[in-house]
């Protein structure tokens, strides 16, 4: 008891004393107890309650992986502005339900934001700032699980690569013009561009179609993740959406592309480094917009190349478990969507009724 605060030591001594005598202990039996209790209540009231904003930038940030926090904090800040300066305990299921009803966007987008907020509240409960999270009472919106998957047809793929070649020719002409300009002025001219790859766009597109890598997985890919002897590409768990490491065999086109590209740039770390910084590539938006314009495919996203990979595997009759493992899906339900893209399979099924 020597290490206890004075009030707590007094309480303990009184309880022990009365236990031996059989008397009941009341708060008023302990000198200064009520005054101290009142003081603690007042201090608790005076302490500002944790708001959503303050929690995100303190306790949440301290216990959340850097990559996850870098994604969650901006999203919650952007989509839940009206709740940022509210105490966590005052954010109710009813308020969140109203936010959900007012959300302008797809049901899947709304559910992603609610899932992000659900994780924040779970950590607040774990931190002892809340007794209960309001999120269990906020139901997700119903999503159409059979929305059409956008993937490239053979004709569209031809148009895409024709646009990539056209863009590369434009880059070569621009570089040649720069070289001539420097020679005329006796400046040190830049090196001519590589005939096969003027930059990282073409190998990224080929790899995406033939491996199904996500955008972030392509940007995170490092030289050490590729075993050219075994023809295996490894997606490291830390850089994968699912957090799970997976190994993808390289077909002939992906293999030859990687051999040529890596011989060309001799990567020390990233396979597709930023041409400006040499560090991790963070976007290819302007280049991709140019390709969409040249190919006359304005709705094609880089992620649709991954869909093309999954769809072609499904159309080739590859079993769902194998497709799931290659694409890094968390469940077979997600993988099964690629079966819905096979209209020929459906036609074969209904003709059997004749």
C-alpha cells in the first residue's frame, strides 16, 4: 500500500479494517472521498472529448500501418467533413444513416467509405474512447454484384497497341528534333530513344494484360521480385491490396517484355521507376489520357487491363480457384464475376434446352 496515492491508500485501509469488523463501508466513512470524487468528475467534464479529426491524427495514426493510414485519413476527411469536429461519442447511427441516404455515387463507393469509417470507430473502441461503435447499426447499401465488367476485345486491344506505337513514334520524332537542335548549337545532345520502348508505358500495358497486376502492384514491382530463370513474378504482400503474397508465372509475352525492358533500364530497385525522380512511380494519368485519345477508347481504364486478364482466363475454361490465386482475390465470389462475361457459355447452356 505504500505505493498507492493517499486517497486510495486511505480507502484500502478502511475497507480492510471494516472487513475484519464485519461493518459495511460507505463512501462517507472515508474522509475526503466525496470531495475527491467530485473533483474527478469535474476534471472529466473539463477534459475535451476526442473528436473524429483529433482521433484520426493521434491515436488512430499511432496504431495504424503507414500505408493504411495514408489511404484512410484523407478519405474519411474528404467524405465525412460534417462529422470531423464532433466528439466521437456524439456521432450516431441515425446521423450516419442520413449521410448514407444523401451520398451521391455508386452503392459500392458508399460502402467503401463506410467500411473505412468502420475501421476508425473500431480502433476508437479499442482505445477506450467509446463503449460502442455506431457502425454496426448502419447497414451497407445493396450492390449489383453482376455489373458488367469492362474488358478489352481483340479489336480494342489492337487499337490500344496501335495508339501506343503511334505515341512512341511521336516521342522519337520529338527527341530527334531535340538532338538536332542541340547539335546545331554545339550543346551536348540527349541520347536517342530506345526503338522498342520509349518509356515505361508499353511494358506496363503488356504486363498488366498478361499478369493481371493492379496499378499499385505494377508501381510497387521491384527487380528482386522477378525471377527470370524460373519465369516467376512475385507480388509481395505489403504492396498487394489483399496483403497476401502471390506468385504469377510469366507467359512468353510477359517474359520477353520484362527481359527486354530490364536489360534496357538496368533497374536497381523499381522495375518501373519514375522518369523524373528514379523513385516509385506514382501515376501515368497524362500518358494514359493520350493513349485513350489516340485509340479512340475514351472509357478504358488501366484497371480494365486486369479485367481483360481475368476474363480471358475464365473464357479459356481455367478453374475459378486458379484464377482467384493468380489475381489475388480474397474470395471466389469476386472471381466468379468473370464467368458472367462469357456470353458464349450462356448461349451453350440455353441451347441445351432445345
